[in-house]
């Protein structure tokens, strides 16, 4: 490949000829083409890397030696709810992006000259649990190390671990209380029989009436406690059948109506029309709602109402039931303990009602959570799965 250049030859100001120069530029042009192709490849690779980096669903942040954000992928940007230009070049503290970035900033501040990776857990405002990993990497200038931050959403893992822990605790507690209940039941039956005989012979005597009534009340309370202990320790031998869920709710409410009338509390039922059948053990689920509604009535002031709302969550394939009372709600410190056996704030309560509720719901493959309503009062939300395959593992063999 030749490149020609022409120069005029002039004499006395007049052009008398032209000189042509031919230069071989084959290698020069080939080098330019190679450089252009290399530049295009670099640009394509950078673009491909950027798209790959942004496609990763795990939030990743690249931080320089001064703990300033040099790069973050789309998942990290979405998590911190900031645009790139608001975060790039700033420290995570300056960006003010909350958890899990606040924990990340603390780890970076404590990094110092350490070459070791650091890990911690953080809970964000939306109650997700994050594993924060900060690892040093070589910087582009090879002078001071940078850091790469990787954030893993471990909410489901933490929830599963907690579920396993609670299941193990409930199983062990169930075996213990069932054994105790069986041992106490026989002498308690003997005490009740002795009270019946004593009342038959001396009940007409006024001097004994007060003591008999007190003993009878205490014996009845112990009988109720023993029945609840046996219910709590009862094995998960579920009799699963398709059931119209609305009728289950109605039966539970009817069982609670005498208590509600004595307290002058109304029970309002709001059931979504055309609910699908639920594959449940009818009697055990009625027990669940009876326990929850009676508990709500106990904390609801007279002349107000307990509201039972039932709907289908079609995305999750679950029936969702919420029972809301008009009381003062749960104490914040009590929320982690409400399902613990024998924990109660109700005078005369055994502290087993909600523990039994959780056990039965867990046996059905569902979940139960408690919270305070935005307008006051306590809310108990019960979720039961609709899909039969979710219940098969609990069916009797």
C-alpha cells in the first residue's frame, strides 16, 4: 500500500514540473487497523463487563483506598435508593443510605491496614437480614488496597434456622409437658372425686361451702391446664381433608360467642367470597381460631368488636386470616415471647393458648405472626397453604 505526495517544482516563481513521492504505508495502516480493532475489543469487553456486573443480583460495591465508592452494580444502587452520581466518589456514611451500608461503613472504617476479610450481619429497615462481606483487593495503581463489598440477603436462611430452632424447642417442650400432664392427671382426678364425695356429704354445711367453692375453682383450673398441656404435647397426627374454610371460621366464632356475650364484645366476620377449600384438620384448625379469638376477646374492652378477616393470597397460594382486637396491643418487649409456653399477661391465663396455635399452624405447613395494628389493638395473622403437596409431609402415614 503506497501513499503518494506531489510537490511542484518552481523556477522564477513559475511551476516548471511536479515531483511525485511514493511511500510504502502498508505496515503503518495495518498497525492502525490492529489498534482500532483492539480499541473496539476493549470497549466491547468493558461494556460486556458492565452489563455482567449489573446483571448480578447480589449487591456489589467497589470501594477505593479512601473508602469512597468507585463502582457499584445495579442491585447495590437499587438497595441504597440512590442514583449513581449521588454515591460515586462519596463514602457510604456521606451517602446516608442506612443498613446494610451503615454496617459496611463501620467495617471499612475498622479495616486499617488489615488484609483480612471482614464479615458482619445487618438488618435493614424492611426487616431483611444481610451478610456483609468486605474483602481487600489490589488497587489499579498497586499502591493502597481497595475493597470489594458483597451483600448477601440471608433473610430466608435466618428464618429457616429460627423455624428449625423453634420446632426443636416445641417438640422437646411438648414431650416434657405431655409427660407431666399424664403424671398429674390421675391424682388430679382423685382430688376431684374426693371433692365430689365431700360436697355430697358436707356441702349443705355453710362452714364448708366457701372452702369447697375455692377448691373446686382451683381443681377446674388445673383440669383446664392439664388439657392444654396434653393438647400442646399432642403428636402431629393430622386428619387432612378438603374443608370449606368459611364454615371453619363460623364454627370457631360460634364456640366463642358465649364468652363474647358475657364480655359485651361483638365479633365481626369478613370473609372473601368464593374462597377455595382448605386441606386441613378441621378440628385442630377450629381450635386455632377459638384460641386466638378468645384471647382477643379477653383484651378487648366492652362495647367494641373483634374483627376476623379472611382472604386468599393467590400469589402465595395461601389463605390469610387476621384477627384484630380493640385492646391496647402487645408490649413491644413481649412480641418475641408471645408464642413461648407459659408466657402470658392475662390474669388467670395458662400461657399455652398461642403456643398451641403456633404448633398446630406449623404442623399444617403454615405460619402465624403477631403485631400491633396501625390504628391500635393487637393483630394475629394466620397463613395456611392451599396446595396439597405442602401438606403431604404432615399427613399421617
